[in-house]
C-alpha cells in the first residue's frame, strides 16, 4: 500500500539533493571541523558555506546564524538569552497558540516568579494588535510570537508586531519553524531579535536547527563547553546536519514560488473537495492569511484519533494537531483558544503538504474520506439531532 504523506508540518522527507550533499561527510570528509589539521579544516569550510546559505535564505548576515540541534533548542536559547540579560525585568508576552517549545518555557518561567501574558485570538486564529500593544509594560523582558501557526497555518503580521514591540524597546522572538521555506524572509529589514528554525520541517534531516540573533541583541550561552559557534553554542558540530540544513534552505528559497502556487493549488483542491463532499465540515483558521501548504479541517461528531486510525488503513498520513501534542486526547489548545465548538474541535485533522505531493494523491484522499467519515459518524456517540450541544471550547 502506497503511503500518502500529508503530515509535512510534523516532519518532511530529506530532499534527494540534500541527501546527496550529506553523504560525503559520513565517510570521506568525517574530520572534526574544530581540528587544527587540514583534514578537519576542510570540513570547516563546508560549515561556512552552510552558514552563508542559511543567512542568504533569511536575508541576514552569516555571523547572526547559530547552528543548534532543533527548533526547540533555538526557542529555549532565545528565551534564556533574553531573560538572563535582563534580570530586573520579570514580564513575558506570548500567545495561547504557541508551540509547546515556547509555552512550556513560559510556564516554567511563571513558576520561577515571572508574570506571563498570554494573548488570545479571534475565531480565525488572528491576534488583536491592540491587545498586544496594551499588554506591553516597562518590565517586559521579551515578546514571543510565532511567525505562523503549526496547526492552522495562520500567519501573524510580524512587521506590524515588530513595529509595536520595538517602539517600546522590547526584545522580540519569533518561532518561524513552520514559515521558513514557505514565505520569503529579509531579516535585515524586519527588526526581530531572535528567530528559530528547524531543518526537518524543510527537507533536511532531524537533529539540526538554527537560531538567528540580530547583531547587538543580548545573548547568553545556553550550551557550555568548547568554543564552537564562536563561543555561543558549545558541542562538536553536527557537520552532516549543518551541511544538509544549508542546502535545504537554499532549495527552499528557490521553491518559494512553487510553494505559493503549485502547493497552494493542491491544498485548495483538497480542502474544497473535502468540504464540498462531506457535510458538517469546517475550515479552522483564516482562509487567506495562512501558509500555502496547511489545511486544518474539522469533521463534526467524530474523534480526530479515530479518523487518523481509519486514514492510516488507507495509507494516509496526517495529524490531529502538533506532533508534539498528538499523544493527548484533549482537543488542540490552538482550537480551544479560537473557540472552536467542542463537537468540531475533537474531530480536527491537519493536512500539511509539500512540493512532493501530487494531484493523484489528492484524488485518492478525496475518494477515501467521505465514506470513512460517514462510517465513523454512524458509530459516533454524538447525535446530529442532539438538543444541547456542548459550548465552544475555551482556554
């Protein structure tokens, strides 16, 4: 049975060009880039090339890029850098719809005496800029708002956010793990202080990421040890991963137009086909202000986990939310923040596409899903004619 992979916001396949560029560093060029000898030194040149490629893709300078192990490490590093540099400031602003890599750090800081403001969203997942403006205080150490939501794909207006935050002289961090490679970046003109990205979201392998730190923004080392990354992140460099990340960012930059045309067209056909063919189905998130590859759809009266199990029997891979929270049977915290009704929130499925998906795969899903949902609704404890539907989910 062929696998139909529509879970690219969870992870992506390694692009063939990326794999090809990685292979020599497993067997031929395996030297330690920090070594003094020529064999190791030649590997160091490839790390420089990778850094240049990432910087070009982000529209920043190479010395503003720090290689990490993943997006989570990058997010954590940004939080601790900002708070350690400003011990007198004990207020954080973030949102209710962040990835756990941000929310869990904010909650830990709360337990250590910080005051955290969690911004809400409207029913389409959008933020209120007035609420952001009103939340800022003289003792605000950091504002952390994701560039695009991992579950709904909703894109947040980062230029406007940055203007509001920087007008108060406050540090700004954005988790851009889902956005890099899907929307263009020019960080030289966007005044964020810290930006996190992850390789396995853009066709590089798992285990490598990067943190952008704007020149002049405060920074404190999170990983202590050797002198790697110019003393900013200790530990022997993941050479194969870093080389792969550089190539992946280069390829993603080249494919942004295709991402926003071909991939978007596939997503729209899938989304519109499902909504048309299956009654009591809704889109979660703004119809336009979102990533071109992401569609979060709720099927009323059925459980998301049951849908995924039935889809898996057809070889269809998707998600009921973030891969980092998919072990929970609770409705998505993102959908709860948006006020999605209970009977819809429990039946949400995230389809996330890549440039490797095809029209034929979309056709297969459109054929498989209507009878699948119909069968599950026959077994559902919820009744369409129930008189007292539970209220909308709230945080």
